[in-house]
């Protein structure tokens, strides 16, 4: 399915507090805390240089293939995203490798998903900290952000790859991937 993804990220300082606030706002937890492993693929830096990503995601026991084009950064991050479920992500990885694509970055998190019928909020527990994402129509994003105490100056439009790069620099880490195994 191809769609225009519009979102912001924000730092979560209090996991229980954000969950309680979402319940107060009538959000329903659609997916409880589930491990998610993401692998980005590239051929050299071909996709990265164009600002695109090609990703295989394993979320629980579900596999998803995603392609995202270069984002338009403003107050909200916006980009075209094409996504489809896949029966066997490991087999797809072998197809990518045979076409010259190699894993370029892996990132892991525990994610829970919340919905209110208009958009969704996710809570990600990552090896470099806890983040939330609000995805939906721009006005809805701003309204929900305000209701949960996120101010516009706290909006983050960076990808997890960019956040990891910033974290590596500030922590002088030699980790290559944002996984719990590499970051202790």
C-alpha cells in the first residue's frame, strides 16, 4: 500500500505516564509491547544518497517490506511510503542479496501501538532511549501532541538512523547498529 506518511517523533521521559495519558484521551492499545527488528538494505550507498530506504521489518512474527522516498522536512516529517506484508523476510533478504543489496543498518526496539480512530501513536523503547511517534493528519498530530504535553519545539523529524548517528557521536560509541546486543 502506498501512502503519504506524516509524523513527528518525541522523547518519552515517562513510559507509564504516556500510556496513562493515552488511555485518558481514549486511545486503545492496538498492539502491546512487541519486539521489532528492522534491517535497511542498500547497494553501496545508492538509496541513501537519494534519501530513500528499503527495509525489511520483523514485528513479532509478522514481516513487512517498506520503501520510503526522500522526506520533506518541515514541522512534520512527510514522505511517500510503500509497504506490504511478506510471508518470509529471511527469503526476501536472500533475494535482495542476490540483486546486490546488503544490510546497511539494523535497528531494534520494543513497540506498542495506540489508536483513536483518526491516527496513531507508537511508543518505542530503543537501545538509545524511549521515543514516541504521532502519525496522522498534521492538525491532528499537533492537537494530540499538545494533549500529551509535547510542544512544537520538542518535535523530532529525524529517522532512527539519524538519531543513532547523533547518539554514537555524543556517546563516542563504536556500535554499528542500534540493537540491544550492540548497545548495553
